C-alpha cells in the first residue's frame, strides 16, 4: 500500500543529480523578470485566486479512516531533520500507490475538485508527516519538475502557510490559515511566483491569535510535470 521511504530517497537522490535544487530555488530565476510594477497590481487578489482553501473538505470519520491506513506505516519511520533539498525540518514521508476502498473515494474526490479532467496526474500520493516541532522552510516549486497544481488534505492539526513574492518577500506576502481536515489547492502564481512555507509551532500566529500547531499529516496529490 505504500512506497518505502528508502525508494523515495533513492528516487529523489537521482533527481537531485539530474537537476539539483530546481524544486527549492527555481524562483530565483524569476526575480529579474518581476521588477515591472504591473506585476503587483491586485497582487493579493491574484494570490488568493490561486491559493484556495476549502474548510471541512473531509469529515472526522474520513480523517480517521485515512489515519488508520497511513499511520501504522508512518510510525515505523523516524523523523528526519535534514531534508534532501534543505526545505523541511522534522518530517517523515512515503508514497501510496493504492488505498482501501473507502479512502479511494476520498482521494478521487480530491482529484475531481483540484484537477481539470484533461490534466495528467501523478498516480502516487505523497504522504508527508510533519512533527509537532517541525516546519517547512520557504521555497518555490519548479513548474518543470513539480507540476502545475498541488492539492493537499491536512490531518491532525491546523497550520499557517506563509507565501512571499520571490524577490520582494518583505513587501508582498500573506499568511494563509490551513485548518485541520481542509483541502488546499495551490496553482498558478501562488505555486510558481511565491515562496511557500509552513510556520513552526512558535511562529504559528494568525490574526493575532496563537494557532496550536501539532503533528500534521498531509495527503498530497499532484499533477504531472510538463
């Protein structure tokens, strides 16, 4: 039901040799093209139209069912504090090619919501387990290697995602509240012109209120790279 973590690391090591750091620093190439002020007109509206959050996309029972399938395997892995591309602190991960019948219905619902029918999707579903003391560092994904759309279900915990415009991180940024059991869909400018990160427990404050970030498991579907 899963792809062993060793295989994931081997595959990523191979990809790293082929195109090192494309998935974390691809946005650096955008900076020289983003000095036109027209790019920043209605920037927040454009961002939010490409970073969509659907609260309570799954029920408590569906969350429980997903956890019952993924957690026994995740618990056998140790948390890593050195990511292959230095993007994540405190994580463990795997990929699932198949799901039980009930969870398959949930995965299909994610796909139907997030992806146009004609868009090719990766068959493997990425499962990322972020420790309570873990966080995801600012990075921007390469369209060429990471696909146009990413769709993620959040299990076990709320989180804060921060998006900062590449090359203008101090001026153009926004925090997005990602609730437990929500689905977020990231595409377009949100995916390829903004760094995105998941804040640490200590930094998880939204609209002046502390967000109690705990261990968080993400169920992630992606489109095929072009």
